[in-house]
């Protein structure tokens, strides 16, 4: 199956994929209007499994300035077990 392999700061944190469904890796940062010096940032890898009708999350972490993210699209027979499962 197709899967995302996610590395943060040189360390592999997850290989995540589903046979059928949607997968995403999201890196974001948010800075509010009211306090221009305050911001938050994070990375997550998650997906929706069409076969089980579940939302799955493998990994989520806050990020800081200087963190390095590497994402590889791989073909894999096995993926890591998700840390969270919720019905869609």
C-alpha cells in the first residue's frame, strides 16, 4: 500500500497508510492578530480508512523554530498502528 513515512529532526516517527481512504500530513502555524508575538505550530499525520469508517491518527507534535520535517511517499506492506482511532 502507499504510505507516508514521517521524520522529525532526523528521527522516524511514523509510517502511516490505509488500503483505501485518505491520508494527510499537515504542518501548520498560527499567529493571532491580537498578540503578534505569540504563535503555535504543529505537525500531524492522520487519515480516514474507508474500509473501517474510522478516523486514524498516528502522530501529532508541536513544532519550534528550527525543527526539520521530512516526508517520503513509500510503498509498504506494513504500517505502524495508529495511536488514535475514532468512528467517522
